[in-house]
C-alpha cells in the first residue's frame, strides 16, 4: 500500500499578512503613484482577486523597482499561482533590498522546495533560523526535506526541535510518525498519528496515516475504520478508497478490491499504483484482457517501472500468449539486467510452450548467475528432467531446490502449483506419480 503522498502539499504556508501591512503604511492622503498602486493591489489581494492584485503590484514595482513590500506580495501571488520560477525571481529581488527579512527568505525556501531544489531550500531555512531561531516551521520543513532524502536521524532532530517550540504542531508530529514508520516502530507511529488526529479530527490525511500504521501492524479492522472515516470527511479522497481496496485484495476479496480501485482511478486517473493492483486483482479473477489493459496503463504512466512489465509478462503467460510474455520479460531484463528472476521468467514461458531446450538454457543461466533464484531455477530444471523421463536427475534437482529454499512450505506449495500450471498430467506425469515424489521429498527432509 502506498504511504500518504504529497509530503509538501500542505506545508510551507506563505507569510502573507496584507491587512497588517496596510494598517502600518501609507496613512497620509498625499500618496505617491507606487503607493496608490500598492494599496489598490492590497485591496484586491484581500478580496482574493489575485490577477488584479498582481497587475497593481506590477505597476507599483514599475514605478518603484525597490519597493520591497510590493515585490514580496507579488512573489506570494506568483507562488500561489504555481509560477514558482517567477516567484523565486521576485523573492530574490526583495531579499536584496531587505537581506534579513526572514518571512521572504522562508517563502523563498518554500518555493525552492516545491521545485525540488532541496539544497537551496535547506540554505534558505538555515538562514531563516540564524535570524529567527524560534521559527518552528523552518525546523519542520528541514525535517521533511531530510526525511525525503532518507536521512531519518537528521529529520528526527529537526522534528524534535519543531515540537519543542510548538508541542501542538500537527505537521511535526505527523513527520515523527512517518519516521517511526520507516524504522518499523509501529506502536510509536500509531501514537504520533493518533495525536495528530486528536489535534485535527477533521484531517483525512491524518486518518489515512493512522490507518496505514494500523495496516502495517496487520490490524486491518482499525485500518479500515480509519480509511472509512477519511472518506466520510472527504468523499473524493482517493487514497482512502485505495487503502480499503488493498485490504480487500489481501483478504482475497478481489471483486470488492476491483470496485474500490476503480473508484480510486475515477478520482485520480493517473494513479499508477491503483492501476497496478487493479491489474493484479483482474489477474486473480482470470480477467486477463482487463489485467493486460491495466498493466499497459501503468507502463504508459511509469515507463521505468520494470515490475509492471514483469506482471504484464506473467498475465500473458496466464492467458497463453507465451511469445508476448517472453518479449515483456526481455524488456524488463533490459531495464534491470541485475535481476535474474527475469531469466527464470523467460525460461518459464518457454517451458509453458513446451520448448524444453530454450527453457533449460535460460534456467541454467539463472542458476549460474544468481543465488537468489537458484532454488527456483533448479526446480524447473527438475521438471524438464521429469518430462524427458530422467526421474533420477529430476529427484536430484528437486532435492537441491528443497535445500535452497529457506521455507520448506514455500517449496512444496510451488511444486504443487507447478503440477497444475504446467499441466503435467497432459505431459504423462500422473497425479499419483507426482505425489509419490513429494512424499519421498517430505520424508527425506524429516
């Protein structure tokens, strides 16, 4: 299940108190042109008419290029309108005029962070703290930046500083919970997210985080309660539907999962994770064409996601399109030549289409190249030996495969599934003969 996304979506609120500025500036009746333009812009700004405010601020700056306040508020509007490069330009000009204006430096850091220039953002927030060391928001954002950089210890230090300055900072508490999640300290994560919910009971994001933490402890009942509450608060909250769908998927309730993933995609058509799991659910219900459509969509959205290409190949195999499966495995292998499971996948496709020579060649390559897939590769080589009436060779391969499996149950489950998937009865291997092989292996293992 995906963790709550959009780390910075609600963070980094801009300092922008227009009414305070207007209360302190330009009270006399003899206003200069740039002051008139500024007052006009501020009035529009207060009413939320940002385009008109922007025009007035631009006129004020044209009349007085060194007018800090107009530069500052114009930058804030550009930031609100997601014109971040322009916002950065205006913040930079404003800071040249007032180098120690911490609000402008902070907002500049927020803008840099939003364009993922983390180093410049860090520099801005550190400069802010040198000027105003009690600004907890700066510590908070430094914590999130380092969290995204996987520097969890540093992130926790900044997080703790923010909480010391403001014990009720829900965003800092949420960050603390996320760090605990990464450290697999689920009890502590749950405590943090519960406190976040207590502070902000109407926060659907907080409820999702709490639900995800419960999900991580296998407490699916409480996880589902959290996801449902999040959806009640925000009926178009796609993460909530996705979370519920994933729980249903893991409970093998595939039609329920399909319905929820479809709702997720309707709300967020580019959510590749939802398409991915929807494809898995369709595959489980043998709706192969729909599964193929889903994985194709994932690949279009995330061309570098080799796992989606892998599952597309698996579905092609399940449908009986072995050549297309081989092509897909080969594409995945081109992307990740270090993952030798794709050699096993190609070998399996050839085995399904009864090309035993090609199948054996790929299994041998996998066996020789990687210990991680050796158990699977030698098991399949054993199947080929069994099909070619080399039973002693097959038993030797099965014994080696069993010794390479860390979990004995997984070995026997794979063997049982392979009898069905490879249609061994049609290859002349009776059910009784195969069960005798499994019985001998179980006895020998004991």
